[in-house]
C-alpha cells in the first residue's frame, strides 16, 4: 500500500478509480457523510481549519515513519522498575505483541525466562518452591498415578549459566489468581533474590505496569 492516498467517496466509487490518478505527496481524504456534513482529513503540517465540519491533522510524528509498535521510549524506565520493585504487574493491549519488546530487553540484560500460565498453576508456593505432586490424565483407562516434580524456580535457578543475571518468572493470565496468590508472587523475589516476577494482570490501551505489591494490597497505592 502506498504511503499517501487520495480518496473521495460519494456513494459508490469503484475501487480501481483511485489507482488511475497520480498519487499526491500527502494524505487528502474527504468522506461525504449523511446530509451535508463533510469531514476532511489532510496530512501535513497545516493548522486546524475553522470551517464547519473540517478536521485537519496538525502534523506527523516519528511513529508515522518508524511504526508505533517500534517506538518504545519507556524501556529505560522499564528496566529500572524491574530492578527496583523486582515484581511487576503488567497490562498490555488486547491485540498483543507489545510485551515482546519489553521481554527482549530483559533478555539483552542477561535474564533467563520461565513462562507459566496462571490457569492450572495450582498453588504458586507449592509449584514454584516445593516438591509437588502431579496427577497425569488417566482418560478412564489407566490407573490413577501421582508423579512428583522438583520446584520449578529452584530447578531453573540451579541450571542457570554462571554469567546469567537472574531468572524472570513470566506468568500469563495472572488476572485469575487470588489476592493471596498475587501476594506470594510479589514476595517471591525476597525469598529468591535472583528471581524477578512479571504477572500479566489484565489489558489496557497501551503497555503499562505497576508494582505487584500495590496490586496485591501489600502496600498502599500511590496516586
């Protein structure tokens, strides 16, 4: 798709009509709405129009040239908050994909990851820090068995390379966890100093985060 288009819509216009004209250097789009109300969008560096029903874009920013999903000026603040609070509750847009930028930044710092889903996690304290039983599905034909697994966090910490900075426990769908379970996750870095916790607790219009201790009620929320 070209960067600039010229589209005038009055009723029904063939799609190929826009391809027969030379493309202008900046956007100019007029839509004939119900009645005599016209809305005109013009890209460029013009000022807002005073005419009735006219909306003019004030200009372009860097996201028009690079892409909004690539511009992340808060990555430095993200790294400092991870080191300061050690456990964060993150909220990402519904379309997904934005959290990968922040995950990669932690990878560049030397962190390794343990990805878990909150659904089916069981008791976080038992699963992450203690030897815990797991009953595999028997499908009604095999005998019911019980297997024992080592602590998920301690097992990964013991397998970290010597130059690794630490382990990030990234939990998706953490919004289904109870308040007590979130409080344990917020205190996990205190029990395991090389562990950082990132819990996806919901969605928002942009990627944002807050200390997990505030979300779980261990500390007062700062306005």
